[in-house]
C-alpha cells in the first residue's frame, strides 16, 4: 500500500479510560408505606406523600433489629438505586444478603434510608420509590419526611 494511504488508515491512539469515582459503603434501611385510605385500601401505590405512615422493616430472623443492607456505590443516589433493587428482590447486597421472602417487596411509595458508613462522607438521606423505578429525594423537616419541591 502506498505511504500516503497508510497514514489515513491509522487509528488515533486510544484515550486512557476515565477513572471511576471511588466507591463508598452505605447502610440502606427500608421503610414500608403502610398508609390506608378510608376504605382500608393501601395508598402507597400512588407514591409517597408527606404524612404517610412508614414502618421500618424488621429482620425476620432477629425481630428486635431493623433489616439493613450494605451497599457500595459512588454516591447516595446510586446507593439508593441499588437498595431499591435489593428491596425488589432483583439483586443482593455487598455481603450477598438478600431481601427476605416473608417481607413484601418494595414498591412505589416506600422509602429507603441511605446512611454513609463513615461520617466524613455525608449524612443520612431518604429516597422515596416512585413509578417505573424512579427515586425522589425526601427532606427531613421538623422530624417529618417531606417531598422536595419540584425542580424549575
């Protein structure tokens, strides 16, 4: 092949892969939305609303302890996504622990609490599960969970 064609066919050098953000360990705790309507039907299917009654999920093997999972993720939102997947029985946590069968799966309206395992990486945050697997971050005001205002 002629020299002038060889230079055109050469590929540019591959770029170095971008460094992934450092993973942080989080503790995930689930809360089931147990709010019922006037006729006794569950209202959690319509999503979390301020004032809904939440019940912390307790470990079926050790009823005095809350059910927690260890999740490794680069940020709290990614940790909440992984915790929601565990709660839907789609995956397991870092220690291969799974969502217990006697406890109902997480659905829209339930809440996941994400706490960093090291105090220097942030504070406890809450995420409500919405339709289609989406998550909405909640804020804690006066000891009550409230939905954050919609982005403009």
